[in-house]
C-alpha cells in the first residue's frame, strides 16, 4: 500500500479521486465529482444533466456510480461555447427595447 491509497476498508475522500487512464488523455474515465469540478457545478447538477440527457454517462453494473469519458465531457463543454458576437447582437436589441444603456 502506498501513501496515496486509502487504508483497506476505508473510502477515499472526494478530493482523493484521480482519473483512470487507458493510455491516451482523451480516453480518461472520470467520476461524477470530477465532472462536477470540470463543469463548475455540484454533483447533484451532474446527476440532473445525466437524467436530462445533457451529459452522457455510463453506470457501473450493480452500483449507483457513474463513469464518464473525458472526451464526452469536453464535447459537452465545446458544444455550449457562446460566440461573443452572438451575445453582443442580442444585448444591443435588448437595450433598445428596454431603454437600458
């Protein structure tokens, strides 16, 4: 047993989680807590995203635990990127209607 592993019979703390690599960074598996950290949301929000089909997840058989491919989470992040020019046009329209400056 190394110092980075929990004692036998003891659970890891939330901050102790590390991704499982299958050789390439894009193939890394992530836990719900790690995905929550990447998305800057709570683990409860990640579970809601799974339920709503926003985030693809894989449930471990016989458990309540989910695993996620890092490349899938990066894809979700990239799909939600907002182009600043799109926001600027919308904001200008909103200001003219409300009279805000």
